[in-house]
C-alpha cells in the first residue's frame, strides 16, 4: 500500500479549466457560490434553495474529505465471471485503509448503525453486462451484516425498479432486502393505476425538488420513465423518507469525455424529469442536485465498482468498449472519488486514441461540486491511497 498526493502527471496531460473558481473554503458565501455556478447563458436553477439549509456533521464530503482509496486486484475476473472472494477482500481492505480501523466491523460502524435505514444506490441502467455487479453489492451487504446491520434495514434502490431486476439484483439473491425504484409498476403489472395516473407519482416528494428554467416534451411511451413534465424535477421518497443513510455504488464508465460515477449516479438517480436537463445543464445537474439535503446529508460512502467498466459508448453497454479495470474506489468524498475515476477513464481513452487530453467540459462538474463545498476536485489536494492485491 502506498499513500501520496495524486499528481496530474501520473495519469495524463490535463488542460486547465477556464473561468472563475473558488477553493473549498468555509468563508464562501451562498451568494458567491450561486453566482459562480450560474453562467449568463445557462438556464437558471434553484441552487440557492439548497444552500439555505445548514450543513450537518456528516454532510458531503463526509468523514474523510479528499481521501480516496483505490484497491486493485490482479485477477478478480476469471472466464468473464467476477470472483466474489476477491471482491470481498478488495472492499474489506479498502474500508480498513479509509478508516484506519482494526476490524471490518469497526470500519463500517463509523458510518452506520443497527438502527439506520440504509439505501444502497446501484446503477442498473446498462443491464447485466455493465451495471453495479451482484458480487460487489453482495460483498457490501455481507459486510454490513457482519457489522450488525439487519438485512431488514437495507434497501437496494434506483430510479427504475425493473432495471434493477434486469441487472441481476433479485429478491432470490438478496432475500429479506427491499428492492425498489421510483419508476415502478403496480400490482396490475402496468405503470398506470385505475385512474390512469402513474404509480410512480406516489413515489415522489413534492416538498423537495430541483427547479430549472428548461422544459421538454416527452412521448407517451417515455413519460413513465420521466414521471412528470414541466420545470420541476422531484426527489424520490426513497431518499427523502425511506433512507437515513445512503451508500452509493456506481460503476466505472464514461459518459462522452466525462464519467457517470458517484455524483451522476446520485443526482440523475434521485430525481424525476431528467430528460430536459441533459442538453444545457448536464454538469450543473450532476453537481447541484447533490447539494440538496436528501443527498448531501445522507450519503456516507461511495464504493465504485470498477471491476468491469467501459471507456467509450457509456453510459450504455457497447461491448467493444468494455474493459476490466480490476479496481474498486472507496471514499466519503464523492468529488474526490469522481476525480480519481475520471483520471482512470481518461487515461484509458487517451491510450485508445479517443482523445489527446482531459476535456475541460468533461471535468466541469467537478469544479462546480467543489464550489458547492461537496468535496475536493484538485488532484494535488487529494489524499490518494493505492492498494495492489493478488
């Protein structure tokens, strides 16, 4: 194991970001943060509403700001199958290194206790070949149980319930654990009830929303997966009511020249009506939605499944761009973890000739999130710990 400050040169040539920015600092005022984030040519959002809520002890970036543990394994995939024992060991070693604890139980209990309702946020959008794996999710569940957390206190969740099951996470593999999505079918097997209203509307909390001055029209077949139209994106009750703590389990994959890791998995996974936000507010949405208390104050850990991932074609599953990164990233700071993840994916994309250097546009969400005091985006300020297992 080695610990060092993460050098940009150790990964690739990075072009500098342009524009104003503020370092992570307690002296930033809400007005300065909001002004920095709102460019004149961008649609307005209600980010100021998020900043009005006082931060809590465990608010992002959490217990270990700027600290990221990367655990590599020489052979966690055999004949294209993920080896559970290797994954269990990788997560265990990562948790011990992150926390400095002497036991796995002690490490986990730094973040959760037996009375917490804990949501495990997976990413199942690309099916069984490129989603948060059963093995990584199962290793986390088993270690939580060993720490004394009852299975009945665990929830595996995402926006789209059907996709969770399609990814391989089922009640048979995870008995006693609630598996639920915001966008879901009713007992009648359809998305609509007897009054022709979406069942998903029962899952949203209209007291918590991300407002943005942009709209989109959805086709009838698309609306069930957006839930509502207009300028409001509502938070799911899964994060506002059902969970006390959230453990984020994204997968290591690209989204163009950017990545869809910790913050993207949380932000676009926790709200409705996201289709309207991609074109003009992708980076802003990724950063700003995480600044609202249902996410900012509840996400205690980020564990990136980097065993199998992709370097192009993401977030969809395009097999020719799959790669085995053979790694797990762990940290409480979603910005720092995403920074390291972006380094890994960009390095691979450069090796494959897809780009020559990091894209400022692809990394813009990191600086926005840092300006919101959600974590550390600067490679040189990250406490990077690397472990190599065999």
